[in-house]
């Protein structure tokens, strides 16, 4: 499925006419993450399921004149993270590649609004496995090497160079697995089965195009 989406995204680019307007720039912003982690038992809840991260990187946009439809793509370093105990966090780092179909509507010479939607592919970098001791218990997290999701967003364009947007990233594949080992008595552990979890993300972005 992921390979098919990559092929479809590339196919979209082949239909852009030669008269399309090309721009490129830099994009950065905040990730507000909600990690859907199911409790393994009553005592294994994580302290918080939200984490503020960030993203930045280059972007490019092809837009068809008059009708306002185009393709927006970027290559971003993204950090989301997991807060797994009151004292411990785990960085969730990835190379994110969002590709969106974008519709822009001009409201004058200096202002336009846009809607965007499309797939995003994340390829994880850094450590994928972490183990934390919490008292007599052990929490283990394992992130998947790659994930994919769907973006839905909107925003405004100012003076043809600044874009401010809000985007909701809906997970399709799982983010990883969570495991909890509890110690009812010293020296013994109950090894619970791994539980898959997903991460949905609310993003606020600022883009400067050249």
C-alpha cells in the first residue's frame, strides 16, 4: 500500500503542465502529538500522552495558474517524542515527506487562502528501542522503521512569500509497540504482551517561499 501511494504521488507530478508556476522555500513549525497508547493494565498508564515537538526543512510547490490547483511537497526533519514517565522522554525522530494536493483562492494582491490534503511518509532515524525502569516495573517502547499517514490542512498566503498553516496528521499505520513488565513481588515479573499504538499530530507551520 505504501509503495502504491508513492507511485500515485509521483504520477500526480507528471500531470502538471509546463506553464505551472514553481516556487521553493523553507518550512518549520510545531508538532502537538497525541499518542494513542492503550493501557496494558491498571498500573501501566503513561503519565502523559502529549508531547510538543518541531519540524523544519525545504519545500517546493507547483501551482497551475488561474485554477489555483497545485502540488506541495517537502522533506522535513521531524521530532515528535513520547513522554513515558514523569522523568523520562523518548525522542521520535524521522525524515518526513508530505506530498499534498493544494487548492489556493486569491482574496486580493497580497492575500490568499488554501486547502491541502495528501499522504505523508515517515522514515525513522535515531534510536528505535528504549527501555525504562519505573520503580520495580519496566516499560519498553519499540518504534516502527517507517510509517505513513494522511494530512488535512488549511492556511493563508501573505504577500506571495509567507504561508501560515494548520495541519492535522491522521495515522494509518501504527507508530510502534508498547510493553509493560510489572513486578508483583521482588525478583519476579509478569511479562505483558506488546500493544500497538498510533500517533496523531496537530501541526502549526510557517513557510517562506522564494
